């Protein structure tokens, strides 16, 4: 791995904003957590594993993640057609970062956690 760049407050903030844009969307993190650990899932398996998501929304979120290089779409040319999804190496590398973010969120003061739970859109 190369030398880590020297970030200024501005470039550091921009870098994190760009990273968060990749993860924006109500369902993207749920999709990622379904695929962590090297799982390879068919579209129908993802759909069943994520209650409340519409087919249209799942397609849209998967396409965005694929465009951003986080998810790989594997098409098998057979009848009936089979399509599977898995994380790219770069997508899998998100796992430790999201684990750290989860631990950070769990360490929030009780009143902050309670407020965040009250605002949970799910």
C-alpha cells in the first residue's frame, strides 16, 4: 500500500462526503450487509432477504452500487437467465470501516442513541 495522502480539513471532509455519496440511499447499506462475507446471492434471494424493498428499488440500488464499483453483477446465459450479485474487492473492503462506524454509533451517549432511534426511518 502506498503512502497515505496528507489531508487538509477541506480535502478530508470532501473525501468522506464522496464516500458517503456511494452509500446514500435507504437500502444500500442493507444490501451491503447481506453481501458481506463473500456471499453471492441471486436477485430473488436478495429480494426475500430485505423485507419492504420493492423490486424496482432493489434494481435501482443494485445498479447504482454496480456503477460505483461496489457490487459485481454476474449474468449466466442460460434458460431461465440467472443473475447473481456479490461485492467487489473494493466493496468487501467497506466491511471493517462500517464495523468501526457501527461501534462508534453504539458508543454514543444514551440520549443521542435514544434520539437517533426515535428518528429511525425503518
